[in-house]
C-alpha cells in the first residue's frame, strides 16, 4: 500500500479517483499549493508523487528537478500529468526529469495501473541502503568500474567511522543509526557542493561509505567532510563522555574499558587513467591505506601519494 | 477561540510566512552561481521564520535527527544546498507587510544578538544555540499574526489602548499566550528541548523544566533589547525582570557595561541589513 502525494489543480483531483485509490488501500494526500506540498514532501516523502504540468511560477519544473537532484529522493517515482496537447507536441524530457506521464483525461483504471507499475519499477532498480537511501554495493561497483573504464582521473575515497561499535554498545542502535545518517548527509552535501554531478556517494553498509570525485578535488572534499563531521559529532555524544574525552564500558569479566570517542577515517586512492583497470585492485590498495589512516589519532584522511608511472606498452591512451 | 481550538489549528500549520524583502533577497542570492549554503545560512539565521523552518526540516523524521539539531550552521551541513534552495524558492511571505512585522523581525534579531554575547561571556559551549533560542522566542506571535490575524490585531490594539502587556491580553482573549503557542509549535516540529523550553518560558524562565540558564538568558535579552530600543517587541512597556532568572545569570555593573558596548557595536553592523529590509518593504 503506497503513500501517494498529488499536487494538481482541482480538476484532476476528482472525487472518484481519490475514492478508488483509497479503496485499494493507498493513502492520498492532495495539495494545490506547490510550496506547501514540497515542504511536506521533503519532511516526510511519499512513495510516489503525481504532479501536474504548468503550475504557477514554473514551480513544477523547479520541484521535479529539486527532487531528482536530491540523491536520497531521486528514486521516488514522479508521474507528470499532461494535457493532450503536450502529448502531441512532446516535452523537453531533460527539463522534466520524470519517470512517467499520464494524460489529464486518463481513466481511473489507467491512473491506478500507472501508479502500481511505477512503484513496482522503483523497487526493482533500488539497491539503495534503507537507512541512508544511498546507492548500495552493486551501484558502487558499477560506478567505480565505469569511471575506470572511461579513464577519468578520479579519486576513490573509503570512509569509515572509527569506534562505532563502542558507540552503538553504549547509546543503542537507534542513536547509532543517527550517526550513520549524519555521515551520509555530510558526504552527499560536501560532494555535491564541490563536484555537482561529477561526484558519487554510496553506502557499502554499516559504518562504511565510498565516494569518488575528480582527483584534483579530493583533498578539499576530505577536509570539508572532516571539518563538518567534527562540528556535528559532539551533538551525538553525551556531555559526560565529551568531558571525559573517551567512552567507558564494562566487559563481561567486569573490567572497565576505555575507548576513544567516535572519529572518521578516509582512505583516498587516486586513480589516474590506466593505473587500475579493475575495481578489485582499487579496493585492495584501499585496504592497505585504511590500516594506516586508522592507526592515526582523531579524524583523518590519508592519500596514497605513491607516484604512478604509466607503462606505455600496456596502454596506448596514456602516453 | 479557546486553547483547544488553537491547538487544533497549530496541528494544521505547514509553514509560516515571513517578510517579502528577505525572501526576495535570498531568491536573488540563489540565482548567483557562486553562492554557497554557508552564505545563504548567514541570511537565513537573521530571520526567525526561515530559521525555524530549517530546524523543523532537519529534525523531521525523514532526515532522521529528531530533536538533535539546534543551530542554522549545523542544519545546513546536514540539509545541503539543494534542500535549502528549495526551501527558499517555495517559502511563503506576508501578503501585506506591516510596520509591526519589521519591528518584530528587528526585535528577534536584536534579542538573538544579545543572547549570543551573554552566552559567550558565561562560557556556554554552544553560544549559537542560545542565540537561536533568542531569535525564535517570539515564534508564537508569528503564529497569531498569520493564523489568527483578526485576534492578533485585536490583541495588539487592546494592549496599546489599555496599556497592558500583549501576553496579558492574549491570556484573557484566547486563554493562552504567545510563549506557550510557540512552545507547542516548536515541540510539534520536533525541535530540541533546549529550544522549546526557552521559547515556552521566556516570560517565566524559572518555571522551565530544564535548560533554565538558556531560558534566563533569553528572558533577560528580550528585556535588554527593548530597553535599548532596537525593534519593537509589541508591548508599550519594558517588562519586569524575573528575580530568580537574574540571580542565575547575574552580571556585575562593569560586565554589564561591556555587554552593552559589544551589543551596540553589533547592532550598528546589523542596521545595514535591517535598513535594506525596511526600504525594500
């Protein structure tokens, strides 16, 4: 049963359509005012959005692109309600980045079918992490491999949260989830601000994240991520732990153990064109770097600075 | 109109309007290619409505940081540029801006400034949080102004004519006050208690169940900024200072002199901004 948000003029919001949808067990929230609707969508996203073309002040386009550019909401299906004339003249689909369209004269049955299809399709493609809504393993792999194949000079960065386990043990899973979500949001926002669509952020699972950005931007991104993390993490810790500067917990034998507070480590693997040809090679370099950066105190990033000399024999495109 | 009905009305509030010039300034900024979230934050943190909207969003269940985030700078790190931009593009404004709206805007901004100065002096770890509490302490007045415009007008008028405090007239006419209304809304929006209590108890800070120190600073700053005459708090008089609150945050004469000197300086800096808002309005 889906939660459906309708942002349309009253003409499309006919009583029988709503009744039909509700009879099928869906929840429908209807809004005429785009501004109010968007606020509701952002703070409590529905499963599917149905929006009418040609709303005041071009807000329909604004809303659609805002949602589709939001990494965490990009997978929410959007159906655009268009007129017969729009269908005849066709629309600029780069402007209207929607998943499907429906005519404003469509029957209730058609509307219902399209909604169900859209939702089913969105479940099919999603390997996103349910907690952060970020792309999961298979998307990460695909994205890094693509970048290697296209020989783009990118840096792949492996992020993990240090001393996450003692945090979880002490504060419980739901607060642990908050920290994971916080790291996810920071990564998405910093990468987006520095690199726009050239960057990628994925969530491997648990406290592990991966992002990749153009090589020359890697250092600035890492610095901002660490700066933002350091500013926020105190909000997720209790006063007493902050003051002490470490966690204390007791093991099964009754011994009191001390753990350093939660910090962030980033291992950065620069991938000059042709340095690596396969995702696995990047991962194995990262594993070595991770050990290094984890051994450093506090939140840190560590870049693999070993020089790469392209072997001309192997690859013509590197000379 | 009674308290129960007001509570019901509060549940339906999606967003509150703010001053048109602020929104148009932010819209212009958004169009600039080099704009950053941090720069937008500098303007947003001067407006109580946009600030509370931002905090509502970041503390919502979707973003997943319930009652955790209390300052604009932390909110923008988590929300990111795109969400902030959308908030700005879709924010609602007062259809007719009145002089008292600008007065309240200045009062809130001035109170926030005073809160920040005092919090820093008292060595509070996160002074920005205390200035946020000061900024949004009169959120309840915006609710009255936009949701119950007729009642609000009558309250303002009666307070003026009879020489009463607004909160006295509110109590009498609607059975509750702007402090409580703001508190209810802030709680409903999932804001941290470190903000909710100071809003709710800014006229009786010692009654706050927790965060009495923040409530006392907001209470004192609210009075101080009226006494200085920056903005308009809605009452004909400067209200009396709560004895217990003063004992809690007591400043010596020479400390007070320093606070006022620092505040004066900051208010002069703010005047450029408030003037711009007034002229465009």
